[in-house]
């Protein structure tokens, strides 16, 4: 080491900036806002969260008038529901004697409790609506045709899971609406031949809607069904990429091919 | 670059809008029939997604501050409310169930789900993809629209035209 | 050693195929057993619900022609000339609690109607209301066993 290199060392303030810059670069490798095609590509496929997207998408699939944004809205609703649902879990208690009191507390005592509950409730209703509309969009644009048959099936599963989530969530407040909707709903299940009566007992943990049923619905609502929905959502997105992005007029009249693509 | 080899392993398929390739500097990818049709995900798709997300959150917050989610009295196993109504998306089902539990509650829903699942395997012709209400598909679209309207009618009947003991009521006449 | 070789030459079953089949079979069978075990675990084993045998007071407390609703038990005690009966007030359609009416019983949920003996007179209910077994407990009270159903019209003479 000689004097000249010593003098070239940055002043303390700059060293701090450099240190910060180092950390920043380790998090976001390719600069702040990507400026060129390379940066834009890297920004997408170097990120765990963004790389469910391809680097490029067709203009057609971006037209709002084509998708009406319904799938993305449904995903957004699911994320919001997951967030508010987990937050509600801090106060909610799946007990037949306590649940309803907790709902009252959320409404009046807990700061912003009513906001979380209302967002969760309205979000859940909207999600059912949006998922159905999304299915209608897919149908009316012929987007279930080869090679997207499988993704249509995954979608139906997602619809059933969404309905299951709302049905199980419906019991949790333990109010009159909840109790009788679930009494009637599980009785309907009991009418199914052979599997009906045991399925009903499995759901209720007994023969009537009571404490056991509340615990079972709670576990289904906060763990099992959201978990399954997340998994199949991932499959749904993965299929979109494997099927060559969203449906496109160019997909018409392509001779069917055997085997997966 | 080893273009020849790449082609052998990954034959060109005009229906794919993506492909396995090297990262190359340039503004156009080499897949797809019309390269000009493709735009970068960053920013074009991402801003749209983010916008929708923000709109969804904003709408939900407005709804949440304006309208309280319903909460009725504590559950009471001895007194069903009269009429006891399911959430709106199950009202069509409840309407069917009021005629027959087995047909309306089990058979019809099972048939609907099976029917929906079979759609892409029955209607396999690759025509009319990628546009709304394509002419070639008017039969399929007509059938599906009829199905949706039927569901909607059932839901509306269950929502507004059913009163105590699930009896038929005219909403604007029983308003007192 | 030689024996093994002979066996290995038999068509369709060399050692590798055999062991693979054995291994896969083992995994398959274990998975099946595990699945059954998990299902059994979820099957409600203990009944945490309300007790099924209830006492309903002395027979003398009921006047003839009375329909006494025991709400918490979801049962109505009927006494007429023929004796006592305990009729369920759980609607056989989809499980709502029926209310009493002049003609018998009426369900608020989908409008099923029953006569005084619980037979369906209207609405979607598929079968009459359940009748439970009535007897006299050792202490002289009426005892109703909700786990034992009797044919409608079976009155108990006290
Ligand atoms: C991981 C995701 C979720 C979690 C952790 C969660 C958690 C909860 C909790 C703790 C409650 C009880 C508090 C309350 O009733 O407000 C609840 C209620 C409810 N949830 Fe969820 N939830 C999730 C997703 C969903 C989804 C996707 C839907 C429907 C599409 C849904 C529909 C409902 C409904 C309808 C209620 C009743 C709300 C009310 O009446 O106030 N939930 N949820
Ligand atoms: S539950 Fe009584 S009529 Fe449906």
C-alpha cells in the first residue's frame, strides 16, 4: 500500500453510501428501474415472485376488454382474504359459547376490528361473484378449448374450493344466519346416496350442528381449504404458461397434437 | 450460438408464445407467429396487475367503511328465523331444494358440476377461440348463457320472492 | 446360487422385477392402511352432543289433549286418549325446528306441514316426524329415548 491509494479511499459519508448501495444491489441486482430489454427480462425472471410471469406476453392478453381483469381480481381478493383472515384469527375463537362474543367485540371493542371483518366478509362475497364471472368470460371466449382443457378443470376445482371456503366461513360467526344455513346445508349433503350420511357426520363431528361442527368447519376454513386453494392456484398459473399464455385468436385451427405441451 | 441444435431439441411450434432459448440482447423474442404482438411483462403486465390490486383493496375498504357486514342474533337451535335463507350464491340451490332435497340438492348440483367438467371434452373444435361471442360458437354460448340466466332467475326468486314458510311473496306488495 | 439363477430365468419374473413389485406393493399397501387410519381418526368417535335419554316429569303433569314442547330437547310430548307420545320437532326435510300450528306442525324453512301425528300434509318433507320411544323410569317419571325410534302412532299407556 502506498499513499496514493490511501488518499483515494472515499470519505466516510461516501463509504456509508457505498455500503448501502452494496446491500441494495444484493437485493435488487439489476438496478432500480430496468431501463432496457435485458433489465426488463432480468427483473421478471430473477424474482421469485415475478417469475410466474413469462418475460413477454401478447398484446392481446393485456386488453382489458378481453379478460375484464377477472382472474387477477379474484387473485387479489384471495390475497386480501388471506391477510384479513389471518388477522381475524388473532381474536376469533372457534367455541360455540365464545365465537359470537368475539364477533361483537370485533365490531365494537377492537380498534379497526369492524374494518377487518367487513373487508373479509364483503371480499368473500365478491370473490364468489368474481370467480363465477371469470368462468363465464372463459366460456364466452372459447378459452377452454385445446390445449386448455385441463386448466378449465383446475378452474372448476378452484370454484368448488371457493364455495367451500365461503360455506365453512359462514358458520364461524355463530349467529342465527350461520347456524341455520349450515343446518340446512349439511342436511342436503345427507341426502346424497351412500356417501351422504357419513359425509354429513364427518363434517359435523356428530349428528347436529354444535361445538364439534364449529371446530371442524374452522379447521377446514383456515387451513385445509385455503391450503388446497393455494396449491391449485399455483397449478392454474403454471398451466397458463405451459399452454402458451392466454388464449389468442391465433390458437384457432391449429391441428390438435398428442401429448402434453 | 448453437442454433441448429436448439431447433432439433425444441422444434418450433407456432402455437407457443414462448420458448426455451438463450437470453439475448434485443427487443424482440424469436417465438410466436407475430413477434410484434409481444410486449414486455415489465412494465406492461405488472402495472396492470398492480392497478387492479389497488382498485380491489380500495373498493373493499370503501365498502367496509360504508356497510357493516350482517350479524344476526346469537345462534338459537330452537328458533329458525322465518324464512331461513342461505347466502345469495346458494339461494338458487335452496329454491331447488324446496321442491325436492334429493333432486334439487344432490342430483342437479352433481349434474351441473359434471356438465361443466365435460365442457372442453364435448366441444373440441378449435374455432372461435380468443374473441368474445364468436359467431362459430353461438350454439355453445347460447346454451351457457341460458344456463347462467336460469341460475340467476332462481337466485332472484329465492332472494326477493320468498317470504315466511318459504311461501311465494310479491316483494313490492308485502312492503309494509 | 444355481437355484436362484434358474428362477431368474423364468419368464416374467427376474429378481429386479420381483423386488420392484414387492417394494411398490409394500408402499401401496402402507399408503392404503395409512389412508384408512386417517379416515378413522376423523370419524366422530365420542358423542359430545346432548344426551339422548331424557326425563320429562310425571305422567300426571300432562293433561289429555296437550302438546307440550320441550324446546331444548327438540321434542314435543303429546298426550291423548291413546296415551303418551314423544314426537321430534326436527323437520325431516332439512333439519329446521318446526313450530306447532292448529293443524299440527309447520316448518318455517321450506314450508313443510305435518298433522298432529307428524304425518306430512304438505311441502317438501319426505317422511313423517320421528316418534321416539317413551317409557317410565324407575322413579316414576316419563323417560324418552331419542336414539330409539318407534313407528308413528305408537302410544305409550302410562
Ligand atoms: C387463508 C384464508 C382465510 C382465513 C385465514 C380466514 C379466516 C377466517 C376467520 C378467522 C373467520 C371468522 C371471523 C369472521 O367471521 O369474520 C372467517 C370468516 C369468514 N370467512 Fe374467511 N378466511 C380465509 C379465506 C376466506 C375465503 C377465500 C372466503 C370466501 C371466498 C372466506 C369466507 C368467509 C366468510 C363468508 C366468513 C364469515 C364472515 C362473517 O359472517 O362475518 N374466507 N374467516
Ligand atoms: S327444513 Fe323444514 S321444510 Fe325444509
